[in-house]
């Protein structure tokens, strides 16, 4: 069992050094591999590097039978495949047991986005007369103005925002840096928060996180997700929200107003244009709905 943990650690260290993956991504790999490791030990009394192709097929089948969705099964197979490919490269294995195992076909799910009126209602929901409402308003304005990932938003440091130039410098997936313009409205609310709200939340403590909790510590994904749902309820939004709803809305609304797909790709920090192209489907659906609603022969 210790050897299994050592093999997983070695693989994750290699991924981190080669690709600069985030801790969340590395944790997902570890969870996938540890699950297979446990199943192997219980059912076949063997370790990860002794697994055979049939073992992988049986494990995947057991997960599907237990109700695992195609997307999670595909991710699991991807984790196993990378682990065994790494083992072959390192000379730990002669053959890759995951070779020629097909991943389940995935339907391309469209990201959910709010309408422009719903975004406006959501952003207006916080009570800016209190410091926490001012902070929430600044966060929502910034998120919608820049299309940052939630993880990028909550990890922002004060030095990453230049209000004079109106830009945010952020590190995305793979530690890729990009500059994103703020926009005048978001910059104004952020300035108000920095000038009057952030120092009050600090309570004399030292913290370089831009957005702070009531205790003066850096904002977390969980805390932001909670406040987002609360403000959505206050705004009367009944749509199912995800942590990236405002990011999806940012991209969709830009395309609805004629933005170039390449520009949206750069703003979102997508390395592959095909990842950004999924938003064109959302924009086209919106245009078709508007045509049907307003054209006399729609």
C-alpha cells in the first residue's frame, strides 16, 4: 500500500513540475487513482503498477453500474491513462494497461448563462450601505466585467489589480498569466471597496488578499458560492446557478453584442479556440429566440 502511495505521489509531482497543474486538479487525479487502488486491493490483491487491462475494464464497468455518469467515467479513464503512460515513460512498466480502452462518448453540454437583466438584478442585490454588501458588489462587478474563473477571483492579491490602468493580472490554468481589462463601472466599485471597505474588514490584520471575509482572511470558493446563491435568491433568480455562471454570462453577452471569438478566447484564457466556440451555440440560440419573438414572421 505504501508503494502505491509513493507511485501516486511520484506521478503527481511529475505532473506539477511538467504542467504546473492546480492543487484542485492534482487532488482530482489523486482521488481517481486512490479509488482504483483501493478497488484493486480489495478485489484482486494487487497494486496499481500490477493492474491488467481487464482490471481497468472491470473497474470502469463497476463504476458505470453504480451510476457514474459518462463525464466522470471519462475523467477517471483519463487519470488512469496518464498514470500508466507516465509509468511506461519512467520505465516502471513495459505495457500500458489503459491502451486502446475507449472513453465514453460525451454530449457537448451548453454552459448556462443569465440574461442581461438577470445579471443586473444579481449585481444590484447586495446592500452597499454595509461593508459586506460593498465587498459583494465589487466582487460581482469584477467577475462579470472580466470573466475570471471563481478560483482566479478569490485568489486575487492587491498587487494584481491596477485601478489606474483598469486591468487585472491573473494566473489561469497551467499558471498562464493574462491581463484582463476591468471596465469603468467595475473599476469604480472596486475603488470604493478598496478605499472604504477592505480596511474595515482587515481589522488591523495583515493580508494581501484583495477580497476578505468578515474575519479578515482571504475569501474562499465556498464562501463566495454561498453569497452568490444568497444574492441570486434576493434578486428572484430561479435558474440553476453554477460557480461559473457569471463567467458564462460574460462570454455569451460579449458574443451577443458582436465581440470577436478570438478576443473572447483571450479574455477567458482558453488555450484552445474550440473551448470558446461552445459559447457561439448559446449566442445563436439567443439570436434565434429574439428573431422568433420580434420578427413578424418569426
